[in-house]
């Protein structure tokens, strides 16, 4: 069909709807059916006119913008056959309620959780990791007010920064839930809101940010086991030892400071924790000496088991890398707070839907999902979506099977002891840093006619 008819009214409008609604991201259409999008719109009370950019088209445009290698919304739309101007596209995105994308994100999360069940358990636990990161966005006054900015040694950051905390499974690397908030919001506060996604008997593996007495009590109240580094302020060697398994492994009594019990009245006077000596180097170079855990039974979980459990924390770092680089969540493009929240929800929905495809490919090839390359699988999903958009209906099933089989071959090497410097070898371009906004620069340097 000729895309030039888009934007024109008349008898061809129905064929335009059909073309747009059937031509986007066909690799994901089986996971997120059109009827689910329509049902969610109906459930939240969103009524709409039958425009060219229907909710189905707009939702899949959000997903395409997350998966498409170019970062602009317009580039993703054009690549998937939506030949409308950027203004119409922007208005279609703003019309779609935030609750629609939130509900669809929940649908994708439940689907990913169900498919991840065969891979999410380890030594009898469903291992869950929680961690936080920051995302940047455009420098509009509204975004500065809503999300704030970071303070650095060079002064305030030039762009708004939001805090993002994610809970994910370690075995299948699917995201269970997320929270996006003002930069000054504590990651601990946001993590407590995510505990509803964990159940009794789960094992939470997290870094030092989530190692505090008030959090330990919350974990135990919900029946959640945990392995974290011991808090940096805790003098482990001076604690009263109750049971000594070895020189590197013992159970100790941790007194809770009065100031902490005043701040959190639910805290007991003492906690009983197990400590395991380890050697893990932090990014800043200093070493973590102890892990703290609620797994007290040495017969069931040896010293090496506890160290191995903490090693399962690393997938959350890989998830953040995949969100920020292949899915371009490092710098968000929306210019309103509502648009930012919708963009993040769409990127996490795209992440989980792609993980569903990877799990299917892993099962077909009898490999672990974490051994497949996320970036290569994303490229295959995009390229095969474009192939499916022009293929005859009888060929779609074969193309889908071909895509899944190719995804199952995208194995990455297992490199547990790999070390890489966190520095760039190539120098950047020789441009000065723009200290003011582009609009201010243009106003200042405009040449009168």
C-alpha cells in the first residue's frame, strides 16, 4: 500500500487503519494481541475517535521507539511505515493515557514471569535482585521541577535526573517491577515499595544500599531471605559471636542503635545474622570484607554457597546496561513528566516482551536464557518484524520459527572472571560543552536580518 495516502480522509481510511495496525513489530504481536490493548483502553475508560494513529498503533510505536536503533521517535515511526509528521505523532502519544501503558506493562510483566518459571529458581529459591540507577532527560523547566538534578563536584548537573529502581529475577533476567521518582528520593524507600513483588521464601540479593537493619526487619516480616554486603558502618569483627562455623563464617548478634530504633520504632534491640568473610572489590577500589545473610543453617548452605548466592546479583547490572544502551533509556526523549513515565513503562514492557522471545528460543535450543545475547536478539526481532510486515500471511509462521531458531544461536561466552576498565580509550570530539540551553544560545547569537 502507498503510504502517501496517510493523513487523507475518504474511503481509504479503513485500509490505512488495517495497514498501520498490522504492520508494526510483528515479532511481538503474538505476545501483545490487539484485543488486549483494546480491552485495557476499555477498562480504564479511555474512549477515542477512530483516527489514523489508533491506540494499537501508538502502543506499538512506543515499543518500536524502544527497540529501534535510532533514538528519535520520528525515525522509529517512519521505519515501521507511519508516515505522519512529528506533531501528529506527538499528539497521539500525549493522548494515550498513562494508565494504559501501566496496565499493558503489568500484562507483559505477568507474561514474562510465567514464562520465566522454569529458570527462576536456584537451590530451591527464586532469586530476586534489586538495584537502582539514574536516567537523564531533556532540560525543560517542568522536568527539572519534577525530577530534580544531581549535585557534582563541578556544580549542578545540566540536565534533569530521575531515580530508577528495578526488581528483577536473576535466573531469567525478567523485570518484576520498577519505580521512577525524584532524584533525591532514597533508593531504600523505593525498594520497600517493590517488596510486594517478592513472596515468602524468595532470596533477595542486593548491594550495600539495601543492607540496613530497618530493611532486614522488613525482609524477615515478609519471609524473604537475603544476602547483602555488611553495612560499611558495622564493625563486624567486634560483634558478639553466637556460633562459629569457621574463621570466615559465623553467626553474630547485631545491636541496633537507639537512634535507629527511635527513627524506626518497629526495630528490635538486636538482630541475629550470619556473616561470611569474602573478598569483593568495589568500583572505588576498597574491598568488601563480609556478607550478611539470613541463611543461618550451615548444613544447608555452606560458606561457598553464600558467596555463590551473592554472585547472582550481577544480572541486575546487565539489565541496566541493556535498558540504557540497546533500549536507549539512558537519555529519555519525552519533554513532560507524564511522557517520561510512559516512555520508561514502554521500554520495560519492550524489555520483558523481548525476554519472552529469548526464553522461548532458549527452551527450544536447551540453553539458559542468560546465555543469549540481548542485543543480537533485539536486532533479530526488529529485522524479522520488517520482513513479516510485507510477507504473505501463510509465510508468517515460518518466519517466526526462523527468528526463534536464530535467537537460540546467539550465545555469549561465559566469562565469570572478566575484568574491564571503566574508562574510554578513544578521545571524544573536539567540541566545547554547551553551558546554556540551545534556545538561549540561538537568542544570544542570532543575527538580525
